[in-house]
């Protein structure tokens, strides 16, 4: 069969690449064209457009880039028609994907959604579009099944979280070699900095994350470079006790003692590596004010959302200050808070459903085609 897959950011590229591998196991004749990144291309997808051309963060940034977004939508529709797939698979990236899904359904294409839009967090009314335009939904968070089926009478498939497989399938560089090849201090414990993947958010986050480094001179702060940004972008942040690694986030987490993490998928990745963390977020003021009025959740990190309690501290907007970050980082470096977080991480892993999410999703997609 012919599959057309659309992912719009780094995490979608990761999960899309594992889905492509799984689809090729289930369907030996699979032809796959995709919007994504290097990982999806390496897994065997024919790349139509790279997500680096589409990743806009926040309401203002989206408004500024509306002409580009509309050009991408027009190109996507044209490209789908030329490829004429047996089915389309959408991966998260709801602002773009739900628009394409509406059109695709009208054209008679079969539509599958893998990794649900977070309508449980904001704009719940989008359920009407999903019911209308999506033939099959595959969810990865345990509470999503009840949300869709019990609250909205829309059947979905819970397949487990693909990060568990992604982590287990990644080769981790041994610590001494990792430190050596990245010019890191051979002895200082590492505090990992995961400032996000979009230029705007990284610029906002790194300055405040690095503002506490002098208070923790016995540790080395190491920035995880995002694949969506060139290494040169980070040069201005590299001074003193600050290291940098590119495309080695999982090895960095494996060898870290604690982490400062921008909200998003990275909070869950950090938890699965059992690294205590402080979750950080500071956005454009106007974007944040808008988001605050439409997001209905008590937490912003996936760790806390899945556990339905505060497992890790979240410092959001005005709370994200040097002083607060210093206090919270001190708590997770040692002591009772660190022990409690590590215990909660064990329960979190159980809730995520174990291995095999990508393969199960692929099996169901092929079966339901």
C-alpha cells in the first residue's frame, strides 16, 4: 500500500521514523511519502518537506508566518493528489494536520491519526472535526482513551507510548567516551539543559537556565542541541562551565544527575531516563496570555499530567526566575525530593503501557486500511 505521513516537528520525526520501520515490517510492499525530518527519511520515507520549514511557536509567530503556512497547505494538498496514497497518517501537529484532514476526507482519502492532538488541554471543540474527518485514532497517553470514549463517544485505540521503544532502540555512548568526544569535564556531575527545539523558545529558555550555573560550580551544565537548529546557533551560550552536545540527547540524559527541561515531550524522555528535573517554560507575553485563557489543565508537563499530580516542579512564565530555579534545582540534586521523584517515575513507566507502541500502531493501521 501507499502511505502518506505528515509530522511537523522533531518529536513527530522520531515517532514517525519508528512507525515507518514498523509499517515496513507489516507491509512488505509499503511505499511511504512523508513530511518530517532526517529520521523519517533514514527509516525509508520519501521526504516531501522537512519540518524545519514548518516549526513556528506561539500565536504571534504563527501569525507572522501565515503566508508560509498557507503555501505549505497548498503544496501538501497538491502533493497528496500526485502521490494518491491508500491512506494518510497524521502525527500530532494539529493546526496543520486537521486542516489537511478535512480536505483529505472530502477527497475520499482514508485518514488515520497517530498521536492525538491535545484537545484535552485546549480547544476541546475540535472533537467535532476529529469525529468528522478522522477514520481511526491511535492514542499514546493512558488517559486519552477515557477522554475520547467515555466523554465524547468516539472509539480510539490505545497503543502505549512510543518513547519507550525509541529509548530502548537508541545506542547510548558509554560515559567516558561520551565525555571525551564532547570535550566535557571527566569528573563533574552533569546537569542537562533541554531548552526546546524552536529558535524562539531556545533563546528565551537558555538565558535563564544558565543564570544559575555559578551557584552550582561543582556541576557541569551541558546543553542538548536540537536537530532543527544549527550548532552555530548555540555558540553565544557556550562559556565557562557550559558544554554542548549535538544529536546525543539520550546519551546526555543517561549520564546526567539532574536536568532543566522546557515543557514538552522532553519532560517525559527525562523521566524515562530516571533523571530528576525542573520543568521550565517562558513564552511570548501575548502568546502566554492567550494560552492561559484556553488551556484548561492544572499542569503543563506530560509527567504531571499522566500521574495527575505534581511529580516534578513546574516554573512557568513569571515563576521562572534565577532565584526560583536555584531553589528547585537544589532540591532535586539530593535529598527527599530527589528520592520521591525517582519513585514516582517507576509508577509513571507502568502507566505508559510497556513496549511495542509503534509496532501495535502499524499492525492496527494496516488491519484497518
